C-alpha cells in the first residue's frame, strides 16, 4: 500500500518520538536520583533503546520504512535508494519528533531531575558525551556503531529471509540496536543518530533545570557528523556488494 508523504511524515515524527521516550526514558530511570530504577545497570538502557527502535519499526515499518534517523535517510538518498525531494521533510520531522520525545521524558521525570545534582547524569538523559572526554574516541565509536547499525538495518530489511515478513525484520533490528548499545555504547552513550542527540541537546540548553550544567556544544558535532558519514558509507558498501540486480 502506498501512503502519502504527509502520512509517512507523521509516522516518522511519532516513531522518532517513541524511540526517544523509550530510549532516553530508560536512561533517565537509571541515572536520575531516587527513581525506582536508579542504580540499575547498563542492560536496562540497552533494552530500552533496543525496544525503542523495535516498537516504532513494528508500528510504522510498512508505512514510512521507519527511518527515524537522518543518517539512514541521507545514506539512502546518496545511494539513490530514497528520493532527494523527501530528504528534508523526513529529517525535519525526525528532529521534531526527537525534541518532542525528550520533552515527554522531562515531563514524566521532572521531580527526579530536581533531585539530581550531577550535571553529567542530567545531560546523559538528553544527549551523549565521550566518557574519556575524547572527541576522537567518540567519533570512532559513533562511526563504527552507526556503520554496523545501518549496514545491518539495510541487510535485515532487504534480506530474502525477511522479504515476506517485515515485522520479523524489525524484531531483528531491535535486537541489533540492543546489542550495539550493550557492546559499544559504554564509550559515548551512544547516539548512532543525529536527531536523537542534537534535538534533545537543544532542549537541554533551553530548559531551566536545576543543576543541569553545560550542554557541551563543543562535542555536539561528533554524534552528528560521525553517524552521517557512517550511514552514507554503510549503505554504499551494502548496495555495492549485495544489491547487484
């Protein structure tokens, strides 16, 4: 079934919002003071983001293809697999969805933001920063993680094994995100998605939260540039090697 651009944009907005709500919501549950999940381990965050990608995929995969990531949208367009005329609308609603989703996280956890005194824990519920305070390390981790994510996402959704069942493909994609966060996420957060990092970081800058500290804009280009470059390369490589017909 063909859907109008307006319908697909609505799916991208809602899907990106759900991803951020479930993903950064799990981070907030772990990092903010006095929540029921405070002090839980990294596995909770990995599951939060894995299912945060899986659920929108199951809902919207057959409508908008569930990009919910500007790096994926741009990578597809550069390789001729997505129309350039729809790139800006897709990316715009992805950023708006991430901004809205983060606002929902703040609204649901506001009392716990007020009780948290560590600025980096607060920022971590919005956006990313390299744990070693290294832009180079952050870039490498974001690049490698995003390459695997987008190469894997294209492979999973295009694989003959899943060709008749996109729902199963999006289950696989959710587990791919889960294991990426579990295995490579300790360095940066991670973002793997420019909208997931930049839009919440902007909201962090704008909100008058107690003890929030700086938004660390000097690092903000890393989770934008690295995923975009990785996405372009990942789709080019997959298309060159495996989409020969």
